[in-house]
């Protein structure tokens, strides 16, 4: 079974944290499961519970060819004995096109490959109705697990931390995880977020998701005032990397034994480190949420060589 109690808190110390008197904590959600990494499980947990309460016979979700969310859904559904359907962007693909899709198939996910045009309908109710004709009585989870239940699951992350934290820091894709964390903050706590997509209007995306979940406008604006977006650490866009980022990931691993992935946590931790070096977190306790994603490192290692030396 997938078990979020495996997530623990860890402190990292070195000359930089000492210089600024910063207590740097890492919430290790990457330890939850090797494939259903971190926040993907947090986001799915209550959707799967809802599906079982609804007596749904399966789950349908959506993703691109390299989606962490697809693999996570496949593995989580398999763990709870629920069939899963993955609607994948790209009609030219098949279950052997890459490692992500192979793993989805390995967990028994029924993969349905569709054109990019059709994929653009993935959030339309009428499109879901068509899918439900094909797969009756299934529970539909949006791409990235970006629904109300996903946000609720992510609120639990901060509740597991007993230390008094001033600032939480994490990577953003759909913003679901960061919205959950934001909603769980006390009035004086802050959130620093790092979108991994280029040209992404993070605050607007967060607002839209919270509005869809039925929260009030004024409440959302008050909450968003606790968040700061660092939108210049995307390294050119989603899944784009350079030598600087790869070297940084290697350096952090050799210094602290902490593994970061190139798509999400590597960029977010790079931002944290850069801001820490500039004194942003002087005299504060900060907590980096390690959202996982390490299974996504393989394609980068094929190009750059091993990221984490000294291990098989
Ligand atoms: C999917 C993912 C994210 C993004 O989470 P959102 O809730 O979509 O913002 C962050 N980190 C990792 C490792 C992920 O796989």
C-alpha cells in the first residue's frame, strides 16, 4: 500500500544556512513511494476514496507521454484494486513508446491514445460524457490530479510538520499542491512557489483552481497575498535543462545526499538556494517540499550521464 507516513522531515546545514541563520528543512514526500512520487499520491488519495465511495468501477485520467501523474494513477489504482484508463496525448504513441507509458501498462492501465485536437477537449464535460459511454461508471480525475480533492489531500502535508515554519517553498505544475499548502497556512506563514513552465501566470492559475473549488473571491485574494511567485527559474520551460541545473543537482546530492529531479524539484531547489544566497531567508525557518519526481530523471541521465554517482 502507498503510505504517506513514510514522508519525514530532515534538516540540511552548511556554511550558507549558517551564514544567514536559516533553518532549512526538507519535507521528504519523495519517500512515500518510488513511482507514486510525493505529491501525486497526495493529489490522488481523496479522488480514489471518492471513487470507492461512489462504487465506481474504475478511474479515467489524462496525461502527456511523460506524465508523472499517469504513472502515479496507474500504480495507485493498481494498489487499491481499481482499474484505470489513461487518455494519452498523441495518437502516434503506443504503450512501448517510452518508459512512462510502459510503466503505466505494467500497472494494468488501459491506455487510450488520442490526437492533440481531441486532447484539447480533456476538460470539457461533453467530452467526459463520451468517455463515460465507452467506460461506464468511471471516476474522472483531471490532468495532473488538479481538482478540489487533490487540493484537500495536499493540505495534509504541512499538518505533518511540527516545527514552526516561516516559509514553505515548492515547485509548481498545475498549482494544485501549492494551493493545498497555501490553504493550510497560518496567517503569518508564507509560500514561495517556483513554476516550472515558462510564461505561466501562476497566481491566476491558483486563483482559477480555488474559484473552481467554490472558495470565495475575497478569501482567495487574502490567501494569495501570502504567496510569492519566482517565475525566472524555469530554465527555458517545462523539462528544459542546462549544464548549470544538472551540475547543481549533482552538487546537492554530493553535499547532502539529497536527490532532486531535473523537471520539478531541481529547479525549485535551485531557486531556494539562489534566494538563500541572497539573504532572503535571514533568521527564518524554511521548509522545502520535496514533491518527488525522481523516476522522471531517466531520460536526462541518458543524455547527461548519471546524476547521482556512487549508486546503481
Ligand atoms: C507533478 C509534480 C509537481 C507539480 O505539482 P502541481 O500540483 O501540479 O503543481 C511538482 N513536483 C513533482 C515532482 C511533480 O511530479
